[in-house]
C-alpha cells in the first residue's frame, strides 16, 4: 500500500504542503487518459502515453478492471466502463437535480419539438449532465456527458456566471476571459453581458458551434438562490415545427421556474 508523503511546496505556495500518493495518481492518470479515447488503448499504448513501465501499468489496470472501472475487450484494449457515470449520478445533489429536471425536460421537448440539455460548471468546463432528444424525426442535440470550454461565447457559461454572488461571479469572469476566443474582451464587457442576462432572466444567441441554431438558455436555482445549472434548448427551425422561438423561450422559462421551485428556490424566483 502506498503511503502519503509530503512534497516540497512549489514556489509562490509556501503556506501549503502538498502530498504525493503515487499509486493513486497512476490510477487517475489512466482513467483520465482513457476518458479521451473512445476506442480504448492497449496496455503498451497506455504505458507509452503515460511514460510508465509496462509492469506498473499492468498492476493498475488489473485493479481498475477488478473494481469495475475498466473493461478489457477481446482485442486487448482497455476502455472505461460506466462505473464513473454511475458514481456521478449517485451523488445526492446531482441525483436530486436530475430526478426533478428530467420529467420537466421531456415535457419541454414535447411542446417545443426541440431537444434540451442541462449543464453544470465543472473543472473550468461546462458538462452536460442530462439530455432529451427532440420528438421530431430530425433534430439537433448535444451528447450526454459532452463537455466544452467555459467560454464567454457560450450561452450556458454566461447564464451560469450571471446568477452568482458577486465574489463567485468575479472568479467566473476571470475564468471566462482566460478561456475566451476573443482576447480583446474585457471584464467590463463581460459584466455588461451578465447584467443584461440578470435583467432579462434568460439568454439567447446564435449557436457558437452550429449555423442556423439559436441557443435559448435559462438558469436553475437551488434553495440558496444560486444558479446550479443551466437548461438550454438549441432551437433548430424546421418546416413542420410550428412552435416559434418566442414560444419556446416562454416554455423554457416556465420549465426552469418549475424545476427551481421543486428544488426549494426562494419565492421571488418562482
């Protein structure tokens, strides 16, 4: 069993002591590597990518496979199982959010004839934690589990930042500016955008990724009156879909208010 050993503090961090757990770090390195490889990797390739010996990688792979975090395929490659996904959804706050949000998201999709997805802010990115397809034969949707940089040109990033206490919002603005494609944007311009979102209670803009799609987005609030997630409807015009963008936006706001109320948000948000 590996033992936690203190490491020398890095420069500029002299008030903190960091610790090393080599075995744990190797296991996490493997999980993070395989998370970015949809077709899996062999033991030799994993060792090569992580600059580790085949022997130490083999031991870690054996443990992770035995604990159910990895699956070994007949071709010898290792791939992530659904174990991490299951653990994430067992986390009580997320489980509560999904149990309330998903039924309402299905109703929203049925009315708007559009898909809908729910995102949270996690590790400098936005992560899709729930997704409902459009009931139409054709539609545009975002994959469950997809994640994107936390940037100021993404509506969900701005919505999640807008409805936060000031101290948290300032940190998020710094994060947005670091990740944004336009380095000329200033904190002042981002704050102006966030203030406008707060005044309206929602945000919509042309998709930064797909031409012809308009992203409609509104926040979900918890009992502390903080935006804990953002619900987005990527509106795709179609010949046989007669619900307008304005009607879809109204339905989205009604949906987010209902979900927030079920999560215990203060009365003024309902």
